């Protein structure tokens, strides 16, 4: 995209605030979660939401779909869902004598993959190509998915009966993993009041068009990242690989994900360059699910979030040479 079609940092921040305000009118008391979902979308990433049933994961996805004017599909994963339900399949048409491709649930702008851990590993793996390449291959033919494209997957961390844990390769495709949690008391009262007579989702209006969202994504990709910041990200990643409580550290894909999310963070904050604080605000959500802890860590109840916090404390924060204006 040519430079004159990009937004300025100020324009992009203003549009982002409009999006956040609209979604917050429906999803109450979860401002940071809403912000981080938006960051992943602006960075062309995918989000894994881990939490209890009934805390608003589906509402969050619907709110973003309507606010961003996105074509939205939801697929409820169960053990009998097949890969073809996600990607699509070819069917023989007797009248034409040819095979015709029937699109699966993946063909949309925002795919809600609900309870992804309740389907088989074979079906889970059907998401790998579409999350990495925004395309699916069926019977040797590759089909490109619409743009913009985002997968918002959910899984319940409790009740493991009948579930299949996501493999590391699948987890690594998610830019961020988020936990919504229960609302506070006042927020829960607001939720009940708002839904006493109508569904707040019915009042949502698109804030931007799909084309404007693509322009926001392009603008985020152009946010400047100093070499010192890149080194800072690399040092954080390397520290996870060398930590005694970590068996498997963050991959280079994780470093790239953090860098992209930090670009989006800077843009939402109205800047065209990344600072160390942009890294620190999103590093836990970008790194924790990419780390496999050691047996010692599990025995001592050490979490990935605690390890990342320790790494942040011991990794020197770089000073930027670029003037912050």
C-alpha cells in the first residue's frame, strides 16, 4: 500500500479509541482484554482466550465483528467436527460433471473457534495453514481467505474430560493468549442492568470499514522499531530459553509476534515508534503460552508469568537514540 493511504499515528489512535469505546459499551469491565484483542487484530495476529464459560468470550467476538463490519462465523468444536467443516470440501455436481468447492467455516473475516480443545488433533491441525498463511488447501488447490482475517479461539481450562490439549505448534500460531476472568461486582451489576430488556449487541454500529481496518494494519506494520528495541526483544526471548525453570523457550516466531504487537501498541498510543514500555505491556500475553516449563517449575508451582516477570526485572531496558516526540 502506498504511503499516502496510510493513517498518521494521531488518526490511527483516534480510530482505535472509537473502536475500543464501542466494544466497551457491550463488554463491561474488561478494557485491557478488549485493548489487547484489538492490538492482535491490528498486528494481523490471532488470539486464544482461555477462561470459564459464560464470561463473555462469544460476546467479545461478536462485538468486534459488528464494530469492525466484519463477516463473522462461529464454529462450535466437538469431537465429531471434521477438518472439512473448517476448510471446506469438494463435491461432485452431476449436472456439470465437475467437482465444485464448498467453502467451510473458515471463509470469513473473523472466525470464532469455540472450545477448540474439544475437537480432535486432526481437526485442530486444519487451522494451522489458515492461521499462518490466510489460505486453505483442499484437493491440491489453494484458496485464499478474505482480508482482513483473524481467528479468535476459546478453550476452557477446567473440565478436561473429552478435551485434547493444543500442541505447541498450534499454540505458537496464536499471537496472544488472554484470560478474561470474572467481572468485578459493579461490572456484573451493569451487565445485568444492560440486559434486562434488550441485548446491547443489537445497538452496535460499525465504527470503521474493512478497508479502513486494512489501512490501520498497514499503518501498524510501518511503525518504526529501533535496533535497540529489536535486541531487547531478542534478549527477552533468549532469557526464556536459558532459564532454569523453562524446558522449552520462546521461538523466533514469538519474537516476531511480540514485535508486531508492540508496533500496534505504539500506534494505539498515538506514536509512530516503539518504546520499551510497549514491549513490557504485552510481553506476558505474547510469550507465556509459548513456554514449556520444567518439571521443577511445576513441582514448585512456578508459572510462566512469574518467569517472564523475573526476566523483565533482570534484562536491561534500552535507551532509544530516536527522539520521542
